[in-house]
């Protein structure tokens, strides 16, 4: 009945393959005169999702998480992951071959300094590391009396015999009714933002796609055409992407705004700018070190900092906001059908984490406009719900029994990107479950109702989501919210609500509001809606004030709410939210779902 076509639950990693592949890599490094090599989980753009041909870390080690790095030396190897993946890495890699290390507690640079032998040559691929990364490893190697060496050909590619070909998915145009602005207008804004620089390299494909109003399919779950762009202060920009991705009509349209060139010409053009003594801006977060190095070696000046397009992209215009609101209502109808189905079927004891994820994707596809899921669904029952970034596989798949079930999922529609989490309960919850859920809900409401002056950053309001948990000696170890794109990445920067969120929040920015609580080995809770920064008119205000508009509309599990813990204002917010959910979603669903929705949104 239900089927997933945009996500797979197959286990692709095999720890048993790691030792042989590690031996093959060491043999290749010996041929190249290298004593070690850095293997990051990244592509040429530092993308969150990468093409299969760029999954070098997964191929070598078996680790499939979205962030990590392996340092291979002649006599030892270490794999570095952050706190999200400490359990996963030990399940997926041969720990006798690759020693798991914590990416934050023991940074790889420190490990390199401590383990690299004097006189050793540590190799790296300059396409896969930013200039900042290279500088840190250069300092570590120097401190160890060793040398960091750039290679022209990645040794993994030489030994990966069945490596997939680089993707050439078709590029399509993103209609102006969705984009809201022409490519020419965006390019002019970028040119104006250059300041004293002569050019800007746009190395983040999300920003390239935004600037040129195009989308693609080169990576999973995000409609990206892998590409670079060169924005000159004067003259036409250059757009570097594989011509095989372009139909004649798409090429002609893009050629109205830019010179469309093969990616192999980017280094040549940067060298020419260097010879002309030009100053070029590079994005510190995504630009490969090789690009700024090529410019500087030719005589140019590299300015490495924030790409101005990131902030422009984050501030959605009225067309993009109208589209994302429509996408969220469409998604809300599919989600209501899923929740009604879950309420009927889960108590029977026959559903699993996978069947629930398949059902939700099917309900979304039934709407007729789904392009993809925006990330693989986090579908966790019982103890798996306590793993914030859990990914269900056929080997980990649990039956959904009595207790808590958490599902975090999202969708890609041509007019918007969605991301929503609901924590559900089968049977009667414990008092502890209700207490923790209500404290998370209080934090969610605190963010949703917050009002703050212009210039406030996400870091300054992150604590609002934690206050009720802190009062009970509790907390959660992830940020409260991330930015979200417009039919682009479900994880967009620079805006975020987190201790690290230093970018001021501005009208039009879309973020998630997702506090949580996780009882390791037992169950987890997260409540997530998407919100939009908007201006707030306050009588007598002396400063420009902002707040949030909630754009996700789905019932919050009433059975998990301990009303005694809510203030009158919080209770009023929840009842008003549920009334709005019913008002907006009920006309979009079938009678049976409407009946369930009416009960699920009853006032408390």
C-alpha cells in the first residue's frame, strides 16, 4: 500500500570492507611518496548532501553520516565525528582499523600534531578542503616537524574501481513566480555588495542556484545543480557547470545573464584575474583552497570571508514566502492524513519505523506535487527516538509499540521546503513523559511568541527554548533552530537559533523551532514547526521590533501535555494554534481525517 521512492532504508555500509580498502589506500600513498592522507566527508562545495561519486569517506570506512573526517597514516587511522554520530560510527566502521574520535573534544588537527612523525608528508585534496581547514592542518603538520602536501589527483579515486560517475542531472529553471526576482536583479545586487573587490567566486551551489534562478538534481534531497559562478564587478558573470546538464532552451536562458562555461575553465579564469592583479572574494565556508591558491600564485589578492549571497538568499521575498506558505498548507494536509492513519493503525502493533516513514512519504506523494523528501525521515520508536539524528535502516527497524514515537521529516515542493517533527504516543504515557514533553512544549511556545529588537541574533534567544528544561536540571545538546531555504536546502545558513547563531535575525528569514529532550536508551521528544521572522508593530515602541510567524500547521500531541505545567498564556497559545490548524487544514482533507483532526485540536 505504502512505498518510499525518495529515501532508502537499506544498510549500505559494511565494516568488513574497511581493512582491505585501508590497505589499498596505504599502498597507493606509498607509491605517491606520502605518509598519510586526509579523507573528509565533503565535496568541492562542502555540501551537506553529496553525490555518490563524492562519498569517499563512506567508501573507505563505511561511515555514512553527514559530517566526518578520516586521517590515514602509515601505521594508524582515526575517524572523527561529532556527538550526533558517536553511536553510529562504531556500528558502521571496523574500529580496529579506524579509531573513532570526537571531532570537538579532540580536533583532528591536534591528533595530527600528536601522531604525525617528524619528516612525514601528509597529503590532502585541495578541492575538498577550505583555505581555513588547510591552514589549521599546515600548522599541525609544522608543529609535528612534518609537511602538508596538496595532491593533484585524489588517491581514493584511483583505487575506487566501481566509483560512480559524477552526476549530470538536468538543470531546470526556477520560475519567477516562485523566485520573485530575476537573475539579473540578483546579480546586480551581488555586484553592488563587492565593495573594493573586483570579483566574487560563488562556490556554494545553493547560492548559485538562487542567483541564477535554476534548480537541478545532482545530490539527494536538495535540488542542486553542482556549479560555481564568478561575479565580476564589471562585465558579465561566468557560470561554470557541465554542459550536459543543459537543454538548448535552458542554456539559452542562462546565457542571457551569464557566460556559460565548462567547470574546467574556472582555474584558468582565476589565474587570469591573478595576473591582472585583481582582488577576488571567496566564501570561507565553502570555497576550495585550490581556488584562492590559484589566484594568489598568479599574483592576485584573495579576500576570504562571508559570501554576501548567503544573507540575500536567507531573506525571502514576498513571492518566496507566499510559495512556502502554500507548500506548508499542502504538506499539512498530507501530514494530517498520516497522523489520522497512525492514530488508527499504531495501536494494533503491526507498524514499524519504516512502515511509518513509507506511509508519510506516500501521503505526501498523493498530493501530486512532491519533488523529493527534504531529508531522510527520522522515524524513531522507543530508544531510537532518543537519538536526535537517528536514521532507520532495515537492520535497526523497530516495531512501534506502546510508548513514544518520534518522526522528523520534510518535503521538497517547487514552491517551498518543509520540515516538521511530531512526538506521538501509543497507549498511556508516563508522568515523566508528560512532564518532559510539556517542558519542551513550553520552550517551543517561548520561541514562537518571542518579541525582540532589530539586531538580535539567534544566540540571544536560544535560551528561551531551554528555560523550562533548565529549571528541572535538563537540557538538549543541539541548536533550537536552523535556517530553511526556498525549494533549496532544508538546512540553510547563516541564520540559526543556537548558541553559535551570531547572525542577526531579519524579516523574511525562515527557521525551525525545535527544542527537544532525550532520555538515552528509553525515548526522546522533539516538537518542530517552521517560523518566519516578521516585523512587529508595538504601540509606543522606541525600537524596531521583530517576532515570528508560525507556518507549520499540525496538531501537537494532546495526550502528552500536562496542563498543570502550562501558564494561562501558554495554554491559550496552544488552543489558538490548534484552532488555526483546524481552520486551515480541515477543508483540505477527507471526512475521516477531518473527524480525527477535530478531536486532535480540541481545546485543553
